[in-house]
C-alpha cells in the first residue's frame, strides 16, 4: 500500500508540473489589437527638440517597435529612428522638420498594426531646449575606473559644456571637471572614490540650453 501511494504522488506531481510548464508557453495574439498613442499628439507643432514618445502599454506585448521618418511614411526622405522598446516611453531628440512616428506592439508570434501620428518641430533658441545625458544614469553605483558620458546631438549647438563636481556645484571655480567638448562622448576617470554630480548643457556663440 505504501508503494502505491508513492507512485500516485509522483504521477500527480508530474502532471501538475507538465501543465504548468505548458501554460508558460501560451502566447496570446496581438493581431486584433491597436496601440493608443499618447504623446506627441497628432498634428502638434512644437519648438522643443527633445521629444518623449509615449503610448499605452498592451497586455501580452514583449516590446514595441518605434519608427520615426521625415516627412511622412507615404513620402519618406529619411528614416530617423527604428528601434525596439521594452517600455511605453522613449526619449529622442529631433532637428527642426516635419515628421511622422508610429508604434506597433510585438511578441514572439504576433504583432499589432501600426498606429501613426505626425508632428512639426520648428527652429527655436537653445535657451528653450534641454539636454539629457544618455549615460551614465542618475544614481549610478559603480567600481569601474572609467565612466562614459554620452548625450544626443542638439540642433544649433556648437559645443557641449560638461561639468563634474563632488560639492553640488557650490563653487564653480573648484569643479572636478569643467569641459567644453565638440563631440558627443567623454570618458571620465575618477581620481578617488566619492559621490560625483554632473550636468551638461549645449552652447553656441550667443546662447546655451
């Protein structure tokens, strides 16, 4: 009798595990669903170069394909961006111009149709713009001897001012680094351990972001 009980328990455990394993591979189709675009809204005209592309997340989507073209998908002069995004937002900096952007949700076996919006970016002063570092992320903890700073190109900028400090920029005459850079990257090698603050702006001959 004891042997029979053990066999029954083993079989039951096998069946439960088998059902659970199968359920993990069930992937629901996205074919009849559509992504709702939130921002920038369709037809908007703006003087802000840095745009936050934002859409509503869809259940069962693993990622989203975001494409930006100029001036439109029907008459494309340039493919500005084509990327896969795991979240419902993506920050990207545009030059002045006319654009369309679209998003579709995807998983391993299906995808939605594209949802499309258009926008126009007008030329504007650097003072109206903001510049965001791509790397490093805020709050980074690292033991690396080199830290790579990178940022997007900003229309109208001739150079980029990168400042690094350990005292919250209280005294700008004693900064750890105060650099004017032509490129879009900089490798920083900290002289010692500590908490470092950093900030960045775009500059030209008459103004800055």
